C-alpha cells in the first residue's frame, strides 16, 4: 500500500491577508465590547451598591460588607411608614405630572408657529427663546419669589413652580421646534386644502407625527421636575406638607444619618420611578432626541 503524506496547505498572500483581517476584526470586537462592559459596570455598580446596602440590617450597614447577610426587605416598609414620606410622593407626582402636561400643551403651539409660520419677527422670537435658555433661573429668583410669595401669597406651596409651566418652557419650545422642522410642509398644505384650520392641522396632522419629539420633551420635563431641589427649597421649605421627594430626602437623611440602610432604601424609592419611566420610554426618547439634533 502506498502511504499518502498530507502536506500543509500554504495560504498564499490572499489567504494570509484574510487571516490577518479576521484576527483584527476579532481584536476590535473584544476591545469595543470590553469598553462597553467597563462603561456599563462604571454606571451600574453604584446603583447595585445602593440597593445592596438598602437591604442590610442596621448593624451590617455600618460595616464594610458588600452583600447582606440577611435580606431586610422590611427596610422599605419602614421608609414608607416614615411620617410625611407618602405626602412627599404625592407632591412630587403632582409637581412632575401636572407640570409636564402644562409644559407640553403650552410649548407645542409656540414651537409649531416658529417652525411652520412665516411672520415678521420670527427670527427675533427664536433668538429670545434661545436667550431664555441661557438665562439661569437663579438670576430672576428674587423678583419671582417676591411676586409669588408677597404679591400672590403662594409661599409654602408648589404652585409658584407649577403655574409658570402653563406659559411654555424655552428648552421645550426649542426642542419641539427642531423636531417640527423635520415634518414636510406638504402634509400641512394637504390638510389646509381639505379645509383644516391651523389648530386642527396641528392636532390632527402635526401631533401624531411629532410623538417622538413630544415624548422627549415630556421626559426631559418630568425628570427635571422629579429631581428638582432648588425650586421646592425656595418656595416650599417652610411647609413640610408641600415638600417633594428631592427636598424631603435631605431631611430624611439628616434624621437617619447613622441608618445608612434606611437612607439607601429611601434613595432607591426616589430613583425607581425615574428609572422605570426611562426604561419603558427610552425608544421614543432616543428617537426624539436624535431627530431634533440635540446631543450631549
């Protein structure tokens, strides 16, 4: 019998180039995903630490342990039973929910006019909106406080923060205007030819097509109101019945400065709604932000 000896196959220049390209692609894939995993851990681990600490006992929370010996789910009930905590929840929902609705309803017509109407002074109006975006709220806080607290006697309530949202928000107007510019004018012209007025055109044509932009504006405003600390501190600090979660959490931390497990449990309860809202609405949020060209 003749024994056939197998000889190694020479790759040649083309085969060698393919092998190098595959190795390079593999190394790039590992590098990209390693950076992604590192970034995910960088943002996730602090939240994991807060959750784990919130489930520790009073004694273990003062140690260097990272994992609870026994899972103390009762800590959350103790936080909810704290006098005033549910009131802070109700006030925050009122402030964030009603404020978001008023902002969207009042900002959309202004953004529609700036994006689709041609009138004298339109560019000047847009410049004023942009200028208001660059104006810090601390600049006008003293005259605003004198107006709401002294003239209208609304100090100790959240209404000085909610009522102005019914008159539009500069950032929301600008964001919606940028999104509405992406809607072709042919759709609006067709609606007008069919006999729709401007209000009906906005409600029947523009609003359904602008849902991603509206969702992005609503989420921005909801997150801002939910996390707002400066406003409630100025107007509602003298009335504990009008405190929000962001301001009440500071008082809770002062009262339980050694009970880190309870402080972390309260922090989780404050953060959880925002995380859940963003988790379920992130697709519309990202789409709206991307189409408006707002980054960073």
